[in-house]
C-alpha cells in the first residue's frame, strides 16, 4: 500500500465518527431547537370565603427576651374535617400601611406539627407568604412555632422593643388558615410580658396570671386591628368627653419623668376628644385608646386602628411642649381615622383578609381629608395656635408651588405610591411626587370647606358633611364602605354644586396649579417674606435640618451626626436654581463666599445678595473633589406665610376656632 493510502486509511478510521457527528450538527442539517415555554403555575390558594372557621386559634406570645428582642410565638390551629392540607398565611397587606409590607423576612425557627408529630412545611413557590402543611387522615390540630426577630438596628426596620417598652403588633406574630374572611376566624390570645410591665390595648382582658395576660376571645380581624403597648414607665389618663364616650391616653416612656403632663397639656388633649365628638356627632368604638410612646430608643410611628392608634413621638413631647409644634397633629390625625378609614373605608381598599391586595385610589379622601381634620382639630383643641396652623398650611402650599411633579403626575396616581415604592424614600421628592395625596389632599379639602361656607353664606360647612357622612350607625363597629359617588352625593346634600367636576379637576386631571382657592375663600393669600417662622426655625435646628427650599432650591441635614451643623444636601428641588447648577443630594456644603458654611452665614449671604445683586459663591465637597458654584439669586429668603386679605370673610379663622356645636347626646 502506498504511503498516501496508508495515511488516508488511518485518518478515516481514527476520525470518521467525529466527522460524522460534526456533519449532523452543521447548520445545513441541524435539528430545529424549540422555544422555551412556561411551566404550569402551582394551584391557586383558596380564596377567602365568608364563613366561620371550625374553631378558635390558640395564640401564645412571649416577649420577655429584651436582650435579643425575639417574640416567641406558639399557635394551635384546629383542622377542618376531611382536610388533606392546611395553608397558613402570614399577613401581607396591612390596613393603614396601604401596601404589601408584612415583615416576613423577620421570621425564623418555623416548626409545624400535626397532632403533636413534627411535619415539614413547604413554602408556596409563588406566594412567599403562604406555607403548606400536609395533614394525615383524621388530623385534629396543627401546631405552629416561630420566632419574630424584632429589629435591633434601625437599618433593619423600625425598632419596636427596648429595655423599657414594647409595641406589639399582632400581624407580625400570627399566621392563619387560608380560605376564610378574617372576621370568621376566632382567636384566643395570651401574652407574656416582662416582669412589672403595664400594658394598654383595645382588646378586652379576660384574666391576668402574674405577667401573663389572657384576652377575651375575638376575631382575627379585631386582633390585628388592636395593637398593644407595654412598658415599665406607664401612665393612663382619662380624656372622655362624655360619660358614654370613653377615651384614654395611654403613655409609655423611656423614663418616668417623661410622663409628666402640665394641666394645660392635659386640657388640650381632653379638648381634642371633645372637638372630635362635636365634629362627627358619633363614635364607633366601645372605648378608644390612644397608645402613645415617648422614646428615643423605639421608633416613631403613626398608625390608625378602629378603637385605638399607635402614636410614637420623641421622649420630650410633654417635657418640651413648646418645641414640638409640628408633631402635635399626630393624635388628631390618627383619632380621625377611627371615623375615616376604619368605620368608613373606601370600598376597594377593604379586603376580606390580610393577603388580598388593596386598591388605594381613594386615599385622597381616606388620608387627605384626615390630614385636613387632624390639623383643624389640633387647632380647635388648642394644641396649636391658629397662627401656627396657618404657617403649616402656607409651607405646604409653597412646597407644591415649586413641585414639577405636578406637570406629569395627577394626584390620584400618587395614591399608588405606597405599593410602588413600599414607602421607601425617593431621590427627587419634588419631581417624583411620592405621596402628595396627604398634604395636597388637605389643601383640596380646605378648598371644599371654604367653598361650602361661601355657597351657603356661612350656614353650612365641611363639618356638616362629616356628620352626614361619618356620623351614621352610632356605636357600630362594622366597617361601612364608600365610593367616590357616595362622597359626591353627600357633598351635594350639604351644598349643591358641581362637586364631581370639582374633584375631577383637582384629583383626576393633570392640575399644575396648586389648589390654593381655600386661602382666598378663607380670607388669606400666600406671601413670602424674609422673616423666619420662629417656632419652625427652632424645630429645624432641633431636628438637624435647615431648608432653603423656596429660595435656592435645596435643604440640608446633619444625617447621623446629631447636634452638628446640617451641611449635607438632603433634597433638591427639580428644575430649581440649585438643580440647574448641578447640586445633587449627598453633596456637602463647605463654604459661602469664602467663609465656612453655617445656616446663619448662608442666610446672611442671601439677604446681602438681595441688596447688592452679587452672586453667592457656594463651595461643595463631592466625593474626592471640591467645586465652587455661583448662585445668581437675588429674591431673598422667601419664607412662606398667610397674609390676611382685608374686607374679605375670615372663613379660615372660623374653621380653626373651637367648635360652637354642642356635644352630641350619645
């Protein structure tokens, strides 16, 4: 055989199989690859049905571990006859949060048993808030144990427990069977507290066994709506405006001295309950409990409930009364929610249990009107002066007057923000327009109130609407739903007008103009001056912030460096002078016209520029470099305030004055 033939034979024997496979996979003869296809989803979790669950859930919680802040939970849940599986739900959609914010990431140590024998749960592959527990034939009871790891650092979530107090939110420490309305599931709850602690809650106590509290049987719906405050330093104060309207202020504090209340402060809080009675002409609770924590250790909070509210303020709320003007509407706001939001609730915001999505489109009524009445009731009660309330209204309008978010986002869309952002901060407040339904809603309802007074020659007001809309079914605890049409109908019953068009323009349409008609109809106009608002300036200094929002277009804060000069840019107004100059959040202001920065130095420079028309030279520190930016700004400090318009009806003053209505006979 010739050498060439030998080589050919060797080559073919050695490599022919590989060449054959290569040919099969060449583009000319390649097999057609199929496109990916979706796999089937797991079976849907049973939708809630309005029927009674077979028996009460036994819930026991131990919150005595103050070192690790672990809330230990044990449940015993009856099994429905013939069930092959139990699906346990952890609350996800929480009333008052307006978003799917159940803190499921804080759970650990989940163990399930069936009639005492351990079985392994399986989390739903789609719904992370659902846990499947397999059941043996004839099973009677599912046992559930888990630990709720309450945040220790603020970066992990709101601090709820300290060595002296605890805010117990039942939605964080309960699971419940799927397939039922929350009102159809009964619960027997027991809570073990640290030794010597006192507590307050809207729940009824059945008995006490040392530091263990046994509560009367209630529904899951009521349990989750009835948080508990407990603490070492505790005070309960009676605010009841009438013998048939029982209202208590329950205070827990870091120290005993923080509980001290002057006679004037006590009277102001009593006035708040009385003014609410006069406004609504009804109540929808057996007794109402303000749960107020005063702390520098536990996080602040404002969360409404039907027969109580979670209110959290700084430790010096009572001891530095003069220094807390801006916070004083918190109690009035949350109390108002007992009527607006709890008794009456937007129809599509109400859900049958805590794992059905909410729809937030009427929050401009639920929260916007509540923001209005929270501020008005605070003034009527004497917790703020009328002038201080006007200052707050002016600042609100001035904020929106420079907001570019109004150019693209209608107010109604901001009601989706809690779901969109999970209430996390945004970078550009004035452009993204996060939750304007609160404050702008307040301005819209001031507009409506003054319009009713104008239309009726002062004979009717939004007070009359409240009595008609919220004052029904006195004493009922049953939620009464409402729609936009219901709101329009009752507004027209008080004062005939195109209320549908009024609300369409301000809420549903793009409305670049700030709704400030309430000022003009109320006898005032928004003006800007170089004179600071004394109380607001003091509160800014105390909080470590300073605002040049309406002048240069930014605010500064001392973020994490309490007691130091605020010099880090916090917010920048979109399209403002600062924005166009390249100032962004996080930059540090170093100097003003060559002088080391302080708030006073910058204020003085703004006033000087107003006179000499010379640009202000601001030096900023950005990461590893410094930059000096000239600000050609000559319009002064521009502090907003409301100025009385002569020879016009002073309707705003009438609104903020104590009500002349009699206390209702309830």
